[in-house]
C-alpha cells in the first residue's frame, strides 16, 4: 500500500497496520514456541521450567495476538470504506 505523503490519516493508518502486523507475527511466534516447548517437554519430562515457558508463551501470545487481529480488521475495514 502506497501512502500519499499529504494525507496524515493514511500515514497513521499505515503505521497502525504495521504495528498490528508485528503483533500478529509476535503472537503466532509465541504460540509456535509454546508448541515446541510442550513437545520437547513431553519427550524429556514436564518439569516446572517447561510448564512456565509454555504457559507464559501462550499468555503473552494471546495478549499480543487478540488486539493485533482486531486492529488489523479495523484498518482493513477503514481502507475498504475509503475505497467506496
């Protein structure tokens, strides 16, 4: 998406869209890390550290992913509304 330098609304929307994309990437990456840690933990024995890592990754991933998805949908809807 190319942004007209004279339109501050579109500039701000692109910035918000970039942050939402980074949040989605971080959230899904944390879910992937939780999955890998869980599999490794199942193979080696679930000790306290593995459980903390899995639960921490799921909690932090959810905290990042939920608002990022909602904001991303909002930006998409605003762009669609502007196009008519």
